């Protein structure tokens, strides 16, 4: 029996699932204004406000972005944003005060400032996403826009001290995907310290694997979804992460290592 409390906000978050097919209906300006204002109200580290978002309305540009992300429906997403880490604006503001701006405070070369800007951008995007769902809309976050970062930068005319981080496509849902299962809370929330052995950590993995395997993914409707642990292993092989360690497993399971 679940003891989860419910209200409109919690239910919006618990019901959230990625939507990858949208009705071809434009969204009202007041929706756009609402979503953008909500995003601006997200928390911001040191109040640097070091993110921006580019609203993509040009159909040709949408098409080009859909090619970069290799997801065709993005070409017709009713509302599409690219969130950008942005120290350019702060550098311009500082330059007006006569401050030298070629420092790590603005260049995004320092990992702390980069992470800070990324955190801000992701929080803003997530606020927008949640607000969209609360209005009955659907969204998908798009890391795949980074398949060709240089092209994205060129297309959006992004200046120095900026870096694109994620896209967000929004519209009225034209599909009803199942809720994707999540791992047991015990595998992701720990008390006071990280579990001392991996056996404890992975308690519950077997059941979770089974739930993920049962999940029906509209993107691959013709075949069952791999168990979570298989997805993690495949991903590591595809990405070349730790290829050596995974090679024996890949061989056992018949994955291809060449690419
Ligand atoms: C940082 C990030 C990048 C993502 N990029 C993509 C993407 O490029 N394309 C896509 O279809 N889904 C993308 N997703 C959505 C995830 O695939 C999805 O959230 C995950 O499979 C869980 O499914 P759910 O959102 O339906 O719960 C992304 C999600 C995140 C958080």
C-alpha cells in the first residue's frame, strides 16, 4: 500500500511521461507567456540567471533541428525551445561596468561556473516542463540536439560564452504512452551514507528489470523493451564506456562492439 500524498502538483509530477507525438494545433500566446515566466521563476545559483532559451518558430529551423536530433516529429512540434548556458549576457553587463570578461567567471571554461549555469538551465527547463504538464500539455526533453553541437550553435547564432544544453518540445499530446516504471526507492535514496556493498544497493534490481521489460515503449512497438540492466550494459557498449569491462558481457549477449 502506498502512503504517497496527493495534490494537483504531486499528481502532475507522478503522471509525467515523455510525449513524442503532438496534435498539430498552435498553442495560445498566453500559454507561451505562462510557461516562459514560470521558467524564469526557477531558482538560480548566486542569482546569476546564467541561462537563456531560444524559442524556435521558423519551420525550416525546426526541420534542421529535427535532423540533428534524428527525431522527425520535432519538425512539427508546436512549441520548441533550446535552453542555453549563457554567460554572454552577464559578460556584456560586466563589460559595461568596465570589468575584464575573459575570465573563468564568464567563459564557461571553469567547471564550477559551467555546472552552475547548467544547473540553472535544467531547473528552468524542468519548471517549464512541469507547468506545461499541469496545463494538460505534453513534452519531451531533447538531449539529442547535441548530436551536432557546432551545427546547433551555428544555426542559433549562439555567441561566445554560451553553450546549448537541452531542447524541450511541447504540445497537446497525440499519444498516450504508459508510465515508465522507476527503480525501487531503496536503490536511489540512501540514509546517511551510501550502501556499503553492492548487493544491498542492487536489492530490487531483478523486479525492476522485469517491470521495465514489461513496459510498452511506443517508439519500439514491435519488440519488448530490454530489462534495465541490459539497457545499461548496451548503453555502455554503444557509448564505448568501459568497453573493455563490458566486452565479455557483450559477447555473451550477442551485442556488436564494432561501430
Ligand atoms: C537530459 C535528458 C535528455 C533527453 N533526451 C531525449 C531525446 O533526445 N530524445 C527523446 O526522445 N527523449 C529524450 N529524453 C527523455 C527520456 O528518454 C525519458 O525521460 C526517459 O526515458 C524516461 O521516460 P519518461 O520521461 O516517459 O518517464 C531525455 C531526457 C533527459 C532527462
